[in-house]
C-alpha cells in the first residue's frame, strides 16, 4: 500500500480523541487484537479523558510510521493434535505431529485421514463444517474431545477442545481447503475473508469503540437520582427555591451554605416556636431575664470558688502555713530551753498556754485587778492554787510571763492568724444537694449538665481538702476547666436573647416576621436532613454529564466513514487481482470466469465467481468441467486468504482430485511455493501426489515431514513411521542401518535365530526396495520417475555419463541377492538370511557408493 496513504491515516488518527489513539496504538502492537485487560484499561482512559475519573495511566499515541512497518498480525503454526476421543473412528495412541513448513499426511482409504480433516474444520470454524459424528460402531456414547498444540507468536500452548466450545479463537485464522470449500467458492456468493490489515484495523477500532461505549452506557444507566419532595408549605422559601434549581453545576460550597444546620440553628428554631406560641410575651420576657440573672449569680459563685482556690491563692496559703510551722518550731525549741527541768512536763504547750491566759484573765479581772500579771509582791498568793508564793514560785511565774511575751511566741501567733485569715478566704463549696437545687431553679434539667456541675465542684472540694496537708503546689489536684463557666455564660446570654425575642413579639408586625422565619428555618432544616441525598444527587448529575461526554468520545461514525472510503480503493480491486494471478499460476488462464463484486452490506463486501460473457443465469459449476471447477475454486480460495499478512497454516485435503496432469503439476508447484512463507499441511491418499510434492519441495530446498496414517485394532488415525517407499532413499537407508539393524542384532544375541529371522526378513525386503529407489533417484539421476509423466532431463541427463560398468554390476548383484529373499526357496537348498554384519556391509557399500557417485557427478 502507498506509504503516503499510511502517513495520511496516521495524521488522521492523531486528530482523534486521546483514548482512541491509545486504542489504535495497542491494536498495532498486538496484531489487531485486544485482551479483556486492554478493554478495561481503555474504558478507564476514555473516562479519564472525559474527566469522569482520575487515573495514573498515561495516554499513548501512535508511533510515526508504525502503520507502514506493521508486520504479520498473527504468526501461528499447529504443532500436533493429541488425545483424540469420540471423534469418528479415530483412536490414536500417539499425537499427529506437524513438523517443518510442509507436512504431508499420507494414508490409504479408511486410515482416518478424512476424520482428521473434519475435526480441523470444526475446530477452525470452516465455511462448511458438516456433522462431527462419534464412532457409530460403538454402542456406548463417548465424550468427544481432543487437544491441539499450537505456537502463536512464539508462545506454545496446549488447548483442549470439545464440540460444545465451537470454533477455537486461536484457530479461526487457519485456512482449510476441501471439496466443500470448493463448492462455496464457485457456487455461492462469498464474503471476502481477507481484508487489508488497515481495514481490519479500522474494523477492530470500531469494535473497541462499541465495547467501550456499551460499558460506559451500562455504568451511566446504573446511576439513579433519589426523589425528594419538600413539604408544600416550604415551597416559597429561599431554601426550597434554591433546591428546585439544583443541577450538575451546583457547587459543594453552595450545598454547605444552604444545607448547614447546627445547635445554634436548632436553638433558634425552638425559641422562635416558643415565642410564637406564647400568649403573654411581656411576662415571659421578665421570667427569662430573672433566670438569666440567676445564672449569672450562679456563674459568679462558682467562679469565685475557683478563684479562691487558684494557684496564686493556694501558693499564698502554702507559704503562710510554712511560715507558721517554722516560727512555731523555733518558739517551741526556745520554750524547751526555758522549761527544761521543771517537775511537770508540758509547760509551753498549747493547753498550758490556754491555762496561763485564763490565769491572766482571773488575776487582772478578779484577784489583783490593779496589778500587772503575774502579781508576785509580798503577801501575794498563786491565782491557780491560792497558796502563798515563795521566792522560787515568784521567780518561776515571772519567767513564764517573760516567755509568753518573748518575740518568737508573738511571731508565731501572728503567723497563725495570717494563715487562718487566708484559709477563711476560701469560698464555701455547695453540696451536691444544693447544686441540684441551683440547677433546678436555673432550668438545667439535663442529667449530663448537672453531673458536669457536680464534678466541677467535686474537683474544687478535692483541691481544698488536699490543701490542708500539702506542702507544695504540685501536690494539689488540678483546677477543673472552665467549660461549665462558659456554658453558664452562654446560657445566660441565650436567656437574655430569648427575653429580647419575647419583648419584640409584643409588636404585631414582629409576629408575622417570626412565623416566616420559623418556616425558613424549618425548610433549611429539611435541606440539612436530606443533605447527603442532595449531595449524592448533585454528584450523580455531574457524573452523568461526564458519562455523556465519555460516551460521545466513543462515536463510530467518523471511523465508519473513513473505512468506507478506504475499502472502495483497497478490497475489491486487490481481491480480483489476486484471483486472476492465482488462476494463471494454477494453469487456468484459458478458463472463462471472472470474479465480480456483487454487493456491499454493513461494511462487508461480497464477491462471486461468474462465467465470462454468459447471458444466462446458469451456475458456474454447471458449465465448468470437474477439473476446471477444482482449479477455479482453488484460485478463489488462495486469492481470498493469500493476500493476508497473517502467517497462518494452510490445510489441503486432496487438492488435486479430478485434475489432469497439467493442472496437477501446477497445483503441486503452487502448494510447494506456499510453504516457503507459512506452514502447509496436506492430507492425501495418493502416493504419486506425495512423491511429486516431495520432489517439488526438494527443488525449493524445503524439507518435507511425511506422516503415515494407519488403521489399527484400537482405532484409525494412528500416525506411524513413513513406509520405506515414501522416504528419501538416503534417509531410509540410515534408518535401516542405525535403527532397525541394531535392534535386530540385539534380538539375535538375546533371543536367538528364530526371533531374528522375523526382523531380518523385513529388513531385507525394505533394503531391496531402497536399491530400486537408489537406481531411480541417484544412478539414473531422477531422469525417469515411476510416478511422473515427463522425462526430466534438464540439468540431470549429463549425470548419466558418470555411470560405470562397476556401478551397474554392483546394483545388479545386490538386486539379485536381495530378490532371493523375496521368493520362496527349495526345501533342499534353503537360503539362510544374512547375518547382521553381512547386512551392514551391503548397506555400507551402497552408502559409500552414493557419496562417491555424487562427487563424481560434480566433477
């Protein structure tokens, strides 16, 4: 195809959607086929291009000149057919293998050859498959199955097949020609099987669009919108008017703005409802303001308690307690020094001090009111025991008073007073019962809120209790948070706002405004309650729009138009040219037929082989001879499939039936040439055809693989060793020498003469056949061949000049010797079969002669 046309197509594809360019790139790289994984990835790419999803996958474009350098879309060969069961009378124990580029399967009638062909037709989906029967001679029904070993693009696999599976996708490209196929090509209107690769490419690209489009459409149709019907009384509210205009362009910010709802909104709605239901709003206002003041007072009570137990206040108390303890300790130590040695212990203690102060009071107020305490002048008595004071007692009383008036004792007293003052500044914490009363009076009915207040006070009480014994701030429990205080503040503000609302309701215009506000709030609350559904609906609307955008990216009209314009140029003319060329190569130039286009339908183009210049409506097969019919059908078959770039097997079932010598030789040459570029498998029962095809292949340097089918007791179609007469003489001789003779020697050594003679008899018989083949193929240079009509002298007859008398004598002696083993012998003079060494010597003689004769012919 013109390089410029490929360039134009690449430019045209570069203007298509990105995902479609990626699909085209994959088809080019994957031989016009895509896996399920490819389809799923292309669906993802198409949705990505439509901004339907975010994907990390990158779009691939077609590489420059990738169309023009496109190789075979399929490289397939069939390696073997294995494990055949329940199909006709086939029952092989070994696989039927196909080696090399040209495989010839030879078998006589009833050997299973036709059964294999029918099996291949069903596995490949041939134009006319017929019925695949089981073994009709068996009473029990057997499962029909087999496996086929294939190599596709260098990957080998075993594929199991049953008739229920239909044609194997791997073998649909296989091309099979038999009598049924011939009838299709000559008698029926036939759709061209081959399209130029570029048209197959467009067909596959169209199929990809359809598959991706169908998948996207299924996904889009699975998206449903939830139905929401707001109450009729909300219909004129701002919220519902917004709701009625929701579309794919609605933003999340809008949804948040119109569907928001919080505790404050709920509180406002409840307040509005209470306000509108109140008959005496002024009285309600007074109640709410009174409650607001009570809440503020309670807030102050708790706040003052917390302040009195703040870290600063507690630090002062802890410091004062430490000062008092230190001063008192010093005073006690001093007293101990003063009162040490007294007859009674405990002087200077707190109880003693109380007694001393009581004695002071008695002395100054009653006993000696005008005298300082202690009174120790002459004639004074003890105010405690009323006994006269001796000098020692007077001295002791004066020392006691001196101690009491000492500065340390005075400092301790001052420190104690300061500590008691600070402790007295701690506010009294209400009990749980009082808290319950407070909460009830303030309208706090929630058990949770009451518990929070009780916990707040309990933590303060715990801190206060610990303060008595603690010596540092970090030993105290932490202060409670101010959440309760904040809540009380908000509650007070709320009550005040409610009071203001009731005050406004005293004005009639405000009542109507409040009613409208309630409806608006209720409408917004309805939106909030359905926010999830609204959000999902908007997301779904956005998604549907994107799905529609993605679906539009899969439209096939442009691809169909492009393919149509290309098909008019490529298919018809190329197909007809190939038919005329094949007809000439098969020797049918004189046959008056044309291949004509009959119709084009839904992208498929149909052709038919018709008679030239024939005005009647007779069928072509009714005019052509059987041989002409066969040649025309072969030309149609080869034209149909040979133009393909696919490297796939061709299978022929006795293609030369009914052909004369000229047509037969032309067909054999064409089949041999065909095997130069692809695998060719030929089934035949004609030994002459096998020989001539081997010869044609040998001329082209093609190594044939020949398999002999046999019918065995366990079933037909058993592949086996090719008969000696069907092998090349030199290869057959090597087989006799290296394999069969070695086995016979071993049998002679291990089992004796009787077993050996059975094998030796066959070896001698086959060796005699080979001697004849050497005479025909090598000594006479293949000038004359038993299965060939012509005497072939070109490039060969000069070799006859190298024949010597010794050559003739050697062959004559060997022919005579080994003919003896073919005939019955006299009982009196039996001829013993040769020993292994003698056989080996005769075979080596032929082998050495062949090597020497070939060198002789070259010179």
